[in-house]
C-alpha cells in the first residue's frame, strides 16, 4: 500500500493528515493543509508522498508549507514512544 490515498484522519484528534515518507524512509503525519509557519515541503513522485524540512533560509514568502502533525496534535504526547532509561 502506498501513502497517496489522500488525507487520513488523526487517530486522536480526527484532524486531516497526510502520511508522508521522510528522508529516513519513515512515515510521518503531516497536517493536510499548508499553514503559516509551516516548515515541511510535500512532494509526490513514484506513487508516494515525500516530506522534507525546508531550510530556514528558504522559508521566506512560502505559502505551500505544512506543519508536522506531531507539533499541532493536542494528543501528540500520548503517541510518543517511551524510552528505556536508567
């Protein structure tokens, strides 16, 4: 299954999200709509949706950038994996 089936809904807050593949080849939830202050560029190629963080010097005037849903979801903390500690 690819991640190009259109927006999905967050399992916690029901916001529309896009599952995009990062440069590390992991899936990341990204807010479906571009937003002021966004830093994530989305592009589609080879049947997949990819995302990348845009360098700060290239942010000025961009209106097509999205936010990571990790940053906007009110329930993001409940989805974080607990790390083993000492």
